[in-house]
């Protein structure tokens, strides 16, 4: 068969196929336009976040939380969990296996508690002589003696108690509460961290981080001395009408800027923080002003006692904040205050003296003001201590190593039963053996008290639903009122 060279030329090909190529191109372009249009229609509106009050998922018992954070690991067997077996074996070899954190200073000798225990209150809960003020409110607290995280390191155990996991970068409890419920005040931060004058706590800002939640839900640090919030007071030249006009203009520019960048959560949070700061110039000063409190109230907290004055003032500020609608307040002791690897005979009484009276006063004060039923108070650290000696260098120098397999903390108010103990450790106080409560259970129970379902309170990150519980934990109904 012969081939016509004209029919095989480039000119012939283009001439004969022009219409069909154009049709293909046109169809392709139309398809792209339709896809783009559908994409625009299917594209969800950028989600916005705020601290406006949000409805709970079921009727709540608690409205606010004050967490008294004892970093370092209070010795439960010297404070809350008496063990007669320690007296029987004092100085003898521990009859079992012990998991040490610091093997270099480890000893297998049992250390009996140097302090006496006695039944307190109508409930008869046994408490150490080191916490005499707590004994006055023991009928209002639920003492959990079977806490555990199983993570024998301070930082990771703190992360577990605060965020549910041992890794960094996750939201803390206070951030989840404000994300789920918002705030009852728009003039004060929803989540406040009251830090100690001594040192920042272990993990520093990780203790009040928003993690992967929008930065709007990060905790606001209030300093232990004046100025408690930096840069809150405007310079003289900007006070009054000048500042008002400046802020109105700034708000206009910010909103205009945000409209062009919808969905930028950090930008939204930054704008919200500017607006909150302006409101706080009046509200925060009033809330943090302890001169408004009576002399009797200050004495109740121990504000006149140098040994506990700074912690007392922060507990009193915490009460004033929740009165004014703040959702969550954390009150920290300094870095490793309770980490008594050595010299526990002097270190533990000093730590108790710092916090015992203010902590008990907070419970009593909330109760007399009708706020305890709706305010959950937490007291505890990330671990307890072992029943054996660490640093066996004489009675004055001995201490106790870490124990995250069984330790104590207490709760009061907010829908929790008062005057009860829950869970037990073994006869030496080493491991939880009855009704163990891990950090997932604690979080599930706390969210339940606030009217939140831990599995339904989720945040979508990279097309994945994240939660505080991540599918773990049970509500400990036995301790609920």
C-alpha cells in the first residue's frame, strides 16, 4: 500500500485534528474548572476557636478546678498511707523485689516512718502528724491511696499526670478543660499557672502548654510577686482615652488582617490575647489584690507565717480567681521540693510546713463560701517514695527513692465524696494492689465531673481525632458523690 506524503505531513495532521484537539483541551479545562468549583463548595469553612462558655456534654458537678501541684514526689508512706509492717521490718532487708531509680545509692534496708499516724475527723482516716491542718478538713477530702503511673522518671511521670502521655508536645489538663468548656469570664485568663518564687517547676512551660490545641488554650503565668503579670499597666502617656483609641484602631487592623488569613489559629490567639490584656488591666488587678481580704482570712491561710506565706497567698489568689469565673488554676511548688532522696527527716517537714495550712484553708474557705461543691481541688505530685532507704549514710542523711507504682493524692469538692479513702497499696506501700487508679482513670473521672466525655472531647489534627484519653481510662464512679 502506498503512503500519501501529504497526508503524513505535520500541516495535514494539525489541519485535520484541530477541532478534535481543541475539543479535548476545552473538555479538560472545563473539567478542571468544575473540579475547582466543587473543591470550593466542599472546602469547609475555617474553624474558629474562642473562650466563650461552651455547654457540657452531660450535667456537670464541677465548674472550676484548683490543682495544688507538689512536684518531686511526696512520700505517701510518711503522710497518707500508714504501714505497720515498716515498723516491724525497720532496718531489715526488704522481703521482695524493689525497682530503684538510682541504683548507685540504693539500699534494701526498710525505713519505717519517723512520724506518727492517728485517725482524724469523723471519718477516722489515718494521717501523719506532719499534716495537722489537713486533719481539720479530712471529712471533706477523698484520699486515693492507689495512684500509679508506672513511669519512674520525674519529667515523664509529670507528663503522664498532666497530659496523659509521657511524651512532650501534648495539651495539659487545663488546656483540655478550657477547650471543652471555655471560660465563664472574658476579663481574666481561663487557665492560670501560679508559679513558685523559688524555681520554675520541672518541665517548665510544658506544665501549662496547649500542645497541639490552638494557642488560645495555653495557661497564663502569674508571677509570685509584683508585678504578678508583666506589662499589664500602660505607660502614663497612653492611659485613658489615648489608649482606648489606640486599641480600637489596632483591633480594626487586626480584624482586617485576620479576614485575609482565615484559619490561622496562632494569629487568632494572638489577637484574642491582645484584647484580653486590655480587659485585664482592671479585672486582673482587682482579682490579684489581696488587700481586699480580711485579716481573719489571711490568718486562716497562713499569710502571716513566713514558712508558708508565699504558698498561702497563691492559694488565696486561686480562690479569688475561680470566684471570678476562671476555669482552671494550678498552684506549683518549686522544682523538686518533694524529691527527698536524702535528709528526709528535715526536708519533708519543711515541705509540709510550706503547704499544709494553705491547702487545708483553701478547702475550708471554699466550703464556707458555698464554692466547694462546684470547685474541684486536687493535691498531689507525680509519684511517691519507696519503703527502703536511699543514701544509707546515717539517720540524718537517709532518704527515699522514687515510687510510681503506688502513691497517694487527694481530691475535695466538685462532686467527689468526702471523708473516704479509696484503693490500697501492699503492706509495705510499694505497689497499688486494690482498686489501682492510673493517670488515664484520673483524667476520665475528672472530665466526667466537668460534664465531659473523654472520648467525645476530641481535636482534629492532621485528619486524626486526638483526645486526652486516647481510648484509655475509666471513670472511677466509686469516689463520686
